[in-house]
């Protein structure tokens, strides 16, 4: 008795279904592309915690930070800059600190004095009805 599945002629236009080897090769290519696109497998670096420096008034100078990017993160979180990290008002905090750096300027939509501190107009009380 012969195995008919191997001897059947399916015609000229018939394309055989991909076999297991072809499927495994396709999966291998997809995995290689994914790993290349994702870069390394190291854990992501934790972001700098700005909480101790933000909305607490003046609590730190540029000397308190190890990297310029950390000071920039604090300035970005509190653009009023009570810590005086952007003394010249150019939107870059502590430019002399070492790398890593973040030179993306922080937009500060208020006027600053010579030291970079914000000039805030005092709130005038509304006239009371008499």
C-alpha cells in the first residue's frame, strides 16, 4: 500500500503551504527585528525625584545636584525657580554642572529680575462696596 498524500499531483498553480521550518524562520526574523529596535535589555534608569525640591521655597542651590539634568528637572517642575537654579533666566538650570545634561530650555512666561527671580505683580484687592 502506498501513501497517496505524497503521490497526488495538485497541478501547476498549486503552492505548498509553508512548512514548520518556514514558520520558525519567520518568527526568528520578527524576534531579531524586535530586539534590534528595543535596544539593550538593561532596566530603565529611574527618573530623578524632584519632590524634595519643588514647591517648598528655596531648599537647594546648584551645588546640591550631581548632574545638570537633575537641576533642569527641578526647574522644569517649578518654573518660578525659588531655588535660583536659572540665575540668568535663559531656561537652562545650572549649566556648569557635569553630565548628563538636559539643554532643552524651560519656557518661563514671566519677567525675571537680574538674578533670574520672577517678578510677580502684587495682587490688588478688589474695591469693597460701601
